[in-house]
C-alpha cells in the first residue's frame, strides 16, 4: 500500500466523531450524579426517614411510634403511626437494629437499590435482543434520565425510599417474567405492592410478558391457567398481608390510614397538601388540571426573585413534566402494536389516571414527576423492543437521536441538583 492509498484511511481515523463526544458527555454527566449520590450519602445525618421509626417499632413489638420525622404520619386512637406500606421497613430493619431509629445510611441503601435497578434494565434490554450499545444507552436513560436517580438521591426520606425499593422490585419482576420465572415474578410484584401500592397494577403486564412466543394472551387451557395461578397467588397473598396489616393498625382491612395524616401536623405547620386533604379530600376532580399540567406539560422551572428578578430562589418543587424531563419516552411511537403494548398502555392509563385525581403530584420534587415510576416500566419495555430490535440499520439510525435526548435528560437532572445545592434545598 502506498502513502497515497493510506491517506484516506488515516483521514477517516482522524475525523471528528461527534457520537463519541456525546457518549463522553453523557458518561460525565452520569458520573456527576453518582458523585452527588456519594455526597448525599456522606452528608446524611439520620433522623429524617420515618421508615426507621417503623422498623424500630417492629423491633420493639409494636406498630405505632412515639414520634414522626415528617408530616405524613397518622394519629389514630391517640397513637402515631407511620402509615406507609411495610416492606421498605424490612429493608431498613438491619440498619435500624444496629444503629437505632436515628441511623443514617438510607442513601447508601437507595444507591445500592439503584445499582440493582440499573443491572435489571441492562439484563431486560439483553433479553429483548438489544445490541450492547443500545443496552448501554437504554440503561443509562432509565437510571439517570428518569426519576429513578432522583428517588435514590433522596432516599433519606420515607416517600422516596419507598419508591426506590418498589422500583427495584418491579424491575426484577419484569426480568423474571421475561425469563418465565413466573412464580418469582409474582412474589416480587407482591413485595413491590407492599412497598408502593400502585405496583399491583403491573401484574397484568408481567403476565403478558411471560407468555410463550405465539401463545394467546387470554386462553383457558391448563398451561395458561397454571401460569396465571403462579403469578396471581403470591400477589393475592401480598394483598392478604396488607389487609391484615391494616386491620391490626386501624381496625379495618381496607383502612390504610391515609385519611388520618392531616391531623398529625400542628396547624401552624400545615401546608397546601394538608389543607387539600382537610378541605377537599385525598381524591378530587379539583386536582386534575394541576396534575395533568405537571405530569405532561410543565417545563424545567427555576424560580427567580430579588429586586431585579435575577436571584435564583429555588427549583420548582412541583417538578418538571415527564415529557420535558425525559423526552426519550416519545420513542414509544416505535413500539409494536401487540398485546404487550396494549396491556402496558392500559396499566399506564389506569395508574396515571388514578394519580391525576390524587391530592399530591409527588411534592416535593425537582425536575421529575416521581409518580411516573409507578407506570413507566410498563411502557419502557415495549419502547425498547420496538425501537431497538430488528433491522440493524434502522436501529443504528434511531439510536442516534435517542443518545442526544438521553444526554439532554441527564443534563437536566444534573442542573436541577446543582440549583438545589446552590439554594440549599429552598
């Protein structure tokens, strides 16, 4: 080969590769969020996650607590109850048993849970048939470009810790369903339900995922009924446990205690959430427009103040819409029109539809709508399967803008964390 022949090859090698730069930027931004997790873990002081109080109560043979670390506890029969579902308290119990109810370390646990969630989605993408590059970007997008990273960052508070636990269990349940480990999938989604009640609605999607290739979604043969029982019985057992748990605490199997939380804070400490519950109720059509706007329309919002409106006051604590903060979810357009997509859409419609009438949209949160985590996994699977499997040329072409949207989503999370740090959480 002559020097002249080699010139085009050398030029090709030296040519600027913009996609390598995009990958490097995305990686650096993701590392910044990992650093933020480490920073939050080191700065955690304890005495802020009410699941520590619930775990401590169990360790002392009772269901009530002498105090509460937040405003979402219930007062019932002159006793204080941490009302949230029980499984996250079991996760926290070893930490509390060693270090007591004021223990720190919840962000460490939520970080580990986030890592397991990431591994789950890497594995799910592999089961779906994605290439190594597509798997990496799919995992990066889900972990660092959705509320998943946010609930890990704020794992020192009860609400976020519950979602971190539930998301991990849901992710593992999806992986188990794809592997046709149906009983395990049922057990995992049952535990997820005992962490975050809305996880119950993921069960039909798991059944759809677990169907053998070519099998009907709904059939009445012995094999299909056996699969339904393997999935459904652990879920029914979890529902039974929750009803018993409610009965022991509040005297009725369907009484979760949520209606009592507005009576816990002193009147001077009540906020708009408390007043909504007291004056309007847990669910109402009055919340619909507010919740729709924040779930689907609201953009990245920094609040400014001062004489000249040039001082950064804080990030909007009501959050950014899913479509604005995680625009890659629009890749759902590539999903195949099959039973899995249909069930996933129905799950998302039911869960999201319920929460649109709920008194809270996830407050407080920055650049996320964390309630989207209750239904997003049911759409992310058909999104990946439709967009990034099949014709390699089409997959490669689709992956390019997905990389840009993912990088942008991660950058927004980094910017939001920076603003919150700058304003000291104001």
